């Protein structure tokens, strides 16, 4: 789970905790064509929602889905994003999303996504 940084205050004052930024930026993720990569390696990262945007500089589509997805048959593919398109996965009331359960694959090596999530 993500934790903030503790900051010691001058004598006589309470310790201040800096929370993690929320939404939490996962950053830019690129891969080699045909190589599926998880959106994060942190298996403990749970989120209320996840937003994924295909980079504007992409020249082809990117695929999002399970780590076992097949981009030819589309089995396990949950979304195909064209350059600049976004997709928001909302956990819904009382539900959460395990970010590491989602993977990226690309058609063109070096292309990818930018993603962010609202951590719990």
C-alpha cells in the first residue's frame, strides 16, 4: 500500500504527514510489439478508478486487457485505444480495481500509454 512521507516539525509541533498524490500518476508505459506488460509491478496497488490514455504520438492502436490476452483473436482484450483516446475503468460503489491485473500490448514497438489512478 502507498504511504506518505513523514516530515518532522520544529520542536513543540506535531509531525506532519504528506499524503500520496491522489489521483496517483502511474506515468508513461511503453513496450515492444507483442510483449505484454502489466500497468504496474505493485501487486498491492488497489484503486477506486483507473484512467488510461493512449499517447498522442502513437501511430497505431494499443491493447489493454488480461496478461494472457491475444491481440490476434482479441480473447482477453478489454479495450483497444487509438492514439489520444482514453478509457476510464471505475470500480463502482464499494468495489476496487487491482491495477496489476491490467496489461498493455502494442502493435508498434515504443508506443504506449499514460495512466493514473485514484488510490484507496
